[in-house]
C-alpha cells in the first residue's frame, strides 16, 4: 500500500478530470486530491486551498502539477520548500498519476525518477509508429 498522499494541482478542471480518469482505470483512489485554480481565482486564494490539501496530515505528499512555471507549479514549489516530505513534479500525465497511485514504493529518488520516466515515455508519435509499421 502506498505510504504517501497525492495532490494533483492544475489549471481549471484539469486536476479533477485527471483524478476521475485515473479512477476509471484504477477504481477508487484513496488519498488522492484534486485542486484546480479557477480563472477568476487569485494565486493567493489558490495557495490557501493547495496548502490545506498538502498539509492535511504529516505523511509525505507527491504534488503533480500540470505546467512547469504555471501558478499551480510555482505555488506547490513554494509550499514544498517549507514542508519536508513534499515532492513536486510538473508536467503530469494520466500515466504518471496511475503509476503513482498504484505504486507500493515511497517517494525515494528511484521512485520519483520512474514517475518522470513514465511521463516521458508516454509521449509517443503514434502516427509515425503506424507509418513505420506499414512500411515493414
């Protein structure tokens, strides 16, 4: 069983959509929270919501954000700087979320590296792959 919580932080409804999509694949996900920043919301208000989700308890937290350099990523990094046991990864994909949610590992360097690699490996030019198969 996973010993860390997951918070998905993204623009608008993306965080909630990613969590719902992962639940279609994995079933109900415990200790996974979605926090989205609405277009009308200030970064300060979003920070209060995200801090509440991250600091829910003392367990380690993996924060998956949508866009490196975007408000969710910047706010999460700011919170993580003051909270040991918080890891922030930007560029979340559905594959990364599923991998993290089903991981029996903690958040050591090896596990975090595998999550990053899962995200990278999930970006595939399917059209080129199909074309290459057609030439074989």
